[in-house]
């Protein structure tokens, strides 16, 4: 991984229960495609924690948010992780 020691990684994405995900078709595990060809990865607390563990990072926070977009509720999930200082 090219992240420097003590560097941060932040990712924001869509959970499975977001309306944009629900109107899309699954093309691979945790990956969907909508009618415009827009690919979106599905995120959940479980797969975030698994990825962070697999990458050897320290999870700093996970946040779930909901807002209104064009009259519909849209959901987001994001996380911040940090590379341990002694990792190369």
C-alpha cells in the first residue's frame, strides 16, 4: 500500500438500503450498476471492518448519514482509517 505511515484513508459510499443502490442491479458481490452504467460499491460496517483489518489499518471512525436529495432520502456511510506508524 502506498499510504505513508500515520497517513489517513477516508472513503464515503452507499449502504445497501440507499435508494440509488436499490434501483441498481448487482454485477458482482458488493458492486452494483445503475441504468446509466454508474458502478457503485456497497459499503457496510461489516465489510469496512474486514477491509481495514485485511489492510492492517487502524479504524478511527465510521459514520452513517442521511440527507434529502431531489425529494428522496439518500444515505451515506463513510470511514476514516490510519496506517500504523511502524508499517512500511
